């Protein structure tokens, strides 16, 4: 039996962000702090780029696998031909979970939990360092961290949307125009222009693109 692959580019992206945050904290005593941040960002971008390329190659290869194609057809049919995930995203998860097997799903959950723990630890350390830094440096680091997280979500076929009340939602951006979808206990609609809405209190409310 094939072992589930590592979490591909998403996990590598998130791990690199966390590792870089720890690196920046550890370099707090450096004289040229801005230069250290820029160097860390350059290294992260290089590693993330390589990870994304490798993940893309794996997904493209497995998309040609008859077993994956058959599983996709069954999945798409269950949603009447309009599934929440597109074929590349479905293939990503198929590889990640070893064909959505019980062992593969357990592997994914354990791996994601470990990644979240590393993120939390790195973020806590980063917050401690930020207390001693200028406001401009604080904003730069937060913005970069948020961008990298959104890049990870993009690899999973998801984007961040913001409700009128400020609540942030991570939703698949693969939903087709002129469709209504029930997802995680809520009802959403995508209009002909691709704009997202959420239903609540007897009406539809627009969602803004966020990060």
C-alpha cells in the first residue's frame, strides 16, 4: 500500500512561514533588522516556489491516473456535476489522503494538527518580538504572514471572504456562477459575476474578498 504523501506545497508553505517567524524572533538582536527580514523573505519565497512546483507536478501526474479519474467522476456525480472542489483540488486531497482512505484521512488530520501547533508556537514567539519593534515593522511582518496563509488556502482551492459583520470565512473559490451551495451549515449563492453571498435573517448578504 502506498504511504500518503507529505502535505505537499500547502504544508511546506505554512511550515516555512512558521520557521521564518521563529528565525526572525531569534535574530532580534541583529543590528540591521530590516535586512534580516528581507533575507528571510527571499529564502521563504525560494522554498515555497520549489514546493509549489513539486506539488503541481505531482497533482498533474496523478490527474492522469485512471483510479483518480474514476474517483473524481463518482465525486462529481454525487454533486450533480457541480462539485465544490475542481479536479486539481480533488486530486490534491486524493494524494494527500491516499485515496481518502481511513489511514490517509487520519494521517492528514494528524499532520494538520502538528502544523497548526508549529504555527501557534511560531506566532506566539513572533508576537513577543513585535512588542519591541516599531509599528512599521509590525505591519510588514503581519501582512507577509497573512499573505502566505492565503497562498496556502489558494493551493487548497479556498479563499477568504468577509461578511458584512466582519466575520471571516474560508470558502472554496471553485463554486460556479449562478449556483446556490449549502456548505458547513450555511447557504451561499454565487451570482453571474462570481460574487459570493451568504443567506441569513431572511435575506442575502454580500461577501467581500479578504485575506
